[in-house]
């Protein structure tokens, strides 16, 4: 028997609703390939932490962790930038993802809560955003 360690269908629906069917990083309306990204990674015992499959830790991203196009692979392959923008949270930091601001749609810093909510933390001057 394979133990399911991913988010529940309820949580997946919450995240998809919260992100409005758009990629959290680039804002593209998702019509093709997409995936759920974990901000605090699941591996190495991470799945034992209750917040791993919380909406605060999950993002809708275009592409997949292996497809060359899309944001998911971009996040995985530019880890320092992803950490600076809140897309990756190192497990060693032991932070609650709800406390780590995220650069959402490249336009605003937000905080995600554990119940599928989103709060604007700070609007951003577009000139500040590195492409
Ligand atoms: Zn994207």
C-alpha cells in the first residue's frame, strides 16, 4: 500500500481557488500544464510537519518540476532567487510558511494563511521587481 503524503483534495481546491486558477509567480491563467509547489520542501522527513500540506505552504505554478517551460522548474533551478521571493523556504530555518512573505504575481508581497486566505503585505513598485 502506498501512503499518500500529498495535500488532500480539499486543500488542493482551496489553493486553486485562492490563486484564481493563475500561476502564483507569473500570474498566467493556467490552461495547460500546472503543478502544486511546496514552499517548504516535502523530502527528508518534511512530510511529517503538519504545515507541509497546508495552503500556506502550497502554490499553484505553471509547468512542472521537470518541464523546461513554466515557473515550477524556474523556482527549483533558481533557488537563491526563490528563497528571496518566498517561493522556497529552507527546512533548516524551521519557519512557518504563513510567516514568510511571498512575492505574488511579481506585483505584491503577500502572506498566505493556513485556511486558504491571502493578505497583501506590501504593494510593490514594479521597478523594484527583478525579472
Ligand atoms: Zn508561471
